[in-house]
C-alpha cells in the first residue's frame, strides 16, 4: 500500500552499505499491527485478542534492541533480569488500550500521514531524497516487512495525536524553569584520594586451600566459552561485473542522481558527464554488480530447503562451500573473514541446519551455517592455576584497599584532615575540573547515584557517606566547591527551557492518563508469559 504511493518518489541505482538504523519506536509503545493475527491467544484487552505471533514479534524486537544497547554484555540472564517478556506483553496491552481509546475519540492515522513520515526519515534518503530500494533493502536486512514498519510508524503518529488531543500545553512558571536550569547546569568540583589494590598485593598471602576454595566458588569465571565452526558460501559482487552492460540512459540517470559526488575540491558545480564518464560507468557497474550479488544471495536463501546442509545445497547449485576456523562469542571477528561481534552473535543464534541472513562483510555477501559446535566447559584447576591465584590475590588486595579507604574516610570526615592524612600515608590528592550532572565525573566515571550524592554535598558536609570503588581501586572523595550558571544564559534560553519542562510534564500526565485507562480496562491474561 505505502510502497505503491512511495514509488513515484524513488530514484534508481541506490543500494549502499547497510545502516544500523531500524532501532526506533519499538521500545515503548510501537509495533502494534492493528489487527489480531491468527494463533494461540496470549491475552484479551476489552475483548480484543493479543496473539502469540504478536507477542513473539514484540519480544523479538525488544530483544534485538536491548542486545544492541548492551553489546557484548548482553545475554539471556540480562533479558530475564530486565523482565523483557513481561515488558513485551505490557507494551502490546498498552497499544491495544490506546488504539481503542483513539477509535472512541475518533482519532485516526491515514495512509498519507504514514507516507510523509517515512519519506522524511533520514535513513531512507540518498542525497536528501527518499529512495525506495534503500528503504526495502534496509528493512529486509533488519528482518522486517514494510507492512510491520509502516504499522509501527502509524502507532507512533497515533500516540503523538493522542498526546496532543488529551493534553494541553503545560504551564511552566519562571521559578520552575530556573530551578530546572540550575539543576541541569550547576557545576561542582571534587578532590579524591585513590587506594589502589596494587599497594596491598605484596602483603597478601595465599595457600593451596584458599586457591582451591576460590576456584570452586568462582568456577564460571574460568569457563571456556562455546565455540562454533561454520560452513559458508561467499557471493562476490566482482563476479557479476561482466554481466553489467550499462545503457546510455542508465549512465545519464546515475550521473544525474550522483553528480554532487563528482565535484572537484573548491568547485561549486559538478563537471559535465563527458569529463567523468569513465568513473561514472565504473561506479555504476560496481553498484549494479553489488545489487546482482545481493539478489543472488537472497534467491539462494529463499530456495534452500529447510533440512539440508549448506555443503549439499552448494554442490547442487554449482557453488563452492568453505569453512571457518573455530570461534566464540568473545572473539572480535570470524577467522579468515572478518565481521564483528554483532555478526558473530547472529551466527551463534542459529539452530540445527538454519542458515544465516545474507550478511555483508568487507564488500562481499555471505551465507553461513553452523557445521560443528564445541560446547562450553569448565577447565580443571591445574590448567588455570596461575590465573586463579592472581585473581585471588587481586581480590584480597582490593578488599584491603576498601578497608583502608573506609578507615581513612571515617577519620577525615570528622576533622576534615584530608591533606595531613594523605601526606602521612604517602597518598596523592587529585583535583578535578568543574563538571555538571550531564558530565561524567572526571577520572572516576561513577554512576548516577554517586553523582547525585556528590551534588548534594556542600561546605558543611564535604564527604559522601561511603567510599566509591571500581576496577582502579577505592576512592575517598571530598567536595571542593560549586559554580552556578550565568543567569544571562537562563534568560537567553528561558523559552527552550520552559518548552522542555512542558514536554516532561506532558509525558508524566500522559502516563498518568494511560494508567487510568489500564485500571478501567478489562484485561484477561489467557496464557501467561514466563
């Protein structure tokens, strides 16, 4: 539907490298497909069914988004800790409630509104113009159908309309605005003393029993990760270059669309086609051959039988199958090929004789299938003995550093004798520059709770209640002063500040309204998610 309307806006030959962008709108309320799909029912909202298919789609979207956010630290345990399954169901329930209320209020989203929103989206544009082929390619690379993406955009527009309809502009006083301005822009500086664990390592004594007990307690730390070896087919765009025979019309079209790329440094206008004709043809052939290679790859995946080895399928199609070395989730790239941890993570998700999506690595397209798995295992103590011993010593040294830091803090917080105590113990006092709440704590980093505590200190209470520790050691921190922002900046930006606060207030009011709808809705959980 939308694709047909967009086609007139599209230009040809635009297939460029994949952009990791389809990470929008699904975390909160987006993704509702506006009709219940067939399948096992999960819940009912005022009589409308939420199916298992919808739930699985929403969970998969959330899972992939959080996986990108957490990166290498993401795993199933983190997903469980975040209650991702419950969030997915809650999102779908909220989407149903809002869609029902929108219908009651007569608020709708039409096709042209969805089209305009997508046409404006930067990821689908080439030189400032929407490109239909880039749009379809990006959606396919991210495992999405245009219909699903369009429905997500529709939900986003609907949510915005609901907010505008239900909530009037929130009034913000000058005092509220100034308090918010101070909160965001006030700066402080601190000093600190760092108790490094290395300082205490020489005093740590460990024996065989301690090492053995430590290993038994922390076995998982030394687990050798699961490793896989993959069969793969590579489709090189260079192999298709001989098949590309550009016509004069195609050359002219390509140049017209890309002419700005051929400008010489310092020149305002691009050169005429005749001056850059050879380069244009070369670029066009490369782009078209890449497109042909991609189409070949998708065709192979689409036609591949479900329960067949990649090696067998390659032979049937006159293709050469190759094999990677073994690699784990901890590796940075696939041996002999490249790629990154995101691609490796995708490969580890493959089950049985599943094949991967078509993956672009260093300009070539790949299809992978796992050929062998080596399960994870915990090694014997003898093989990791020195590592275990060093880890134990480091941990005990860190505990000693924390202990000494707490003694130090207890003493200096009573009589504010930081300089004298530090000098007596041979410790260096370091001073930071001023920083705000939006800045990381210089040299330390820290977390939001530590930052809030530091910003609550003043001349009368200069020390936090406890030490702060990280991998570097244990910190004793002292508040040194504050710096308030210039009132002129407040006056200059008052309107923007009030606008920002009004949006915060509006979102709070919207959430309150949504909570009231939840309470009055008839919600039936038919098949609870785990």
